[in-house]
C-alpha cells in the first residue's frame, strides 16, 4: 500500500481560484482525488498550499554554479532552490567558449535525463555587445546557426531555451532553427528596435528574457523591444521581482499590459542565492555580493548587476505583500505559466488530480514552511 497524505484546512490555490478550507490529497508521487471522510494527515489551518515553483532562468545557488561543469556542484544549486520551493528548474549557463559550453551541456543533460533538472537554458554567447550585462564581452559572437546547432546537439535533446539578440547577423535564422528543434527562442541582451523584435516573434521567438533589463529603454518615439514584447500575445515575459531589477511601477506596467497569463517570475540567481555577502564566480567572471545585490567585480563590465541572489519564495512574498498582486496571479507567474512555457503544463504547475505532487506550504505571512516534490517532503511543515 502506498501511503496517502491528506493536507487539510488551508487555502488552496487552484486554476479556478482560491478554495477556503481546502484539501490536497497525495497518493505516491501524484495528486489524487479527495475521498470524503478521509482523515487529514496534516492540519494546515491558517496556511496556504500553492503549486511548486517553476524557474526557467537560474544560474546557481548555495555557493554553486551550473556553469562549473561539475555535477555535484550543480546538485548543490538544485537542492538550494528546492528548499525555497522551486520544485522544477531549468539550468542556465552564462557566455563562454563554445567548447566549454558544450562540455557544461553534457553534464547538465545527464542531470536532466535522471530527473534533477527540467532542461538547459543557454544565455549567451549570441547576445549584443551593447547589452551584454554580466557576460564577458570578449566571448560574445554572432548567432551563426551552425554554432547554435552545436549547442543544441550538445544538450542531447535537453535544450529548453536559448537567449539571443535577433538583430545580430544570423539572428532570425537562428530563431527559426531553434523553433524547428522545439527549443524556446528568447529575445534578450538585445539592442533591437521595436520592428526587429516583432520580426523575431514572427520567426518563432516566444520569450522575453528578463524584460526591461539588458535592452533599450521604453521611449516615446523609439519604443524598442519592450513595447513589442509586451504587446504580442505570443510572448511570455520574464520578470525578476527582487526589488533591485525592477521598480514596482514597472512590474505593475508589465502585468497590466501583458496580463497575468503571460508573465513568468524568474530568479536569474547566481551562486550567491541562499548565501551571505562575499565574492562568487559567475562563469569566467568574479562577482561581489553586497547587501544581497550581485555586481561584476572587475573588468570592462565592472559594476554591472550580475543576476540576482533571489529565491522564488522571496519573489512570491514580495509580489503579494509589496506589489499587492492577487495570490492567484502570483501563482500563475511562478508555476502555471513557466510550466506551460516548458511544455510541462500537463505534469507540473497546478494542484489538480493526476499532476505531480509538487507543492509549497506557506504560513499566513507568506513565509515558506513546507516543500513537497513528487510526493516527498523536502521541507516538512511542523504542524499536524
């Protein structure tokens, strides 16, 4: 007999809305239909139960980086984010030599094949030197479709997304190649115009990488890629809700224009997530974290924000308590929308029967007190 777990008494967030005094039944690795009269295993009165978080853009955590090429280090990053509610994640790389990226992809592909990751996101090297952010300028290159194909092949079917600047030579051809191979093409670290961004979407791009960051500002006579990506219904926009990358008014603008069904909260976290201030590597660069903000320590891009130290439980709480977004919209941005983006919406991202038993328990102040992944408690709530 497989042990069943019944979580009762909490506010449960379902695709149809919030259920007061709700119940979630777990049977093995899946969410099961509730049975009348079945006694609760956990009384979660005063708590929230939400789907496990899905992060499509994360570089590391717990002092570890996905760009290290080391499986144990990657597992450290995975465990760190799981403890903060991210039950599904895509490992993001950072700009490097193509051969190095291919070697990293081989390690991350193995972790994906054994179920630890949901795939690989290549961020760079096919990005604009004018908007490189925390990527090493000397390693950037135009998105030659042959080079793009090399990285896709190195991932052995586990490449889920690639960020590129479509205005560069080979950009649109590379977007089409990615779309043909079932890899999400994301517009980011780009200097493109409004028109060029729309061309990329027409060619198959469906994601805006950390919208507003590492792209031209929204101007009244030159709306640039921000307006194009916000207005197009085919595009999901990533947002980093850490209080550093985006002003609350900008976050509100994105939700108002794109709608809650087209926003995906991401961490863009580097190795310092879950750690204290100090010095950390990010690919071939050194990053200094001070007061929780990561910046490149030296070189031509010194001072640039270098990802974040964010975890998605913090993004959740900020979205509800600071940005005053409805809980249902926050759940869409943290779970349902990114799951759909990855093609995993039939397995994760909601608490419906038949889905993977991935869930997060929050207390009345929206602080994380429990995490379950595929029916196993990673953080066990201290309530009965």
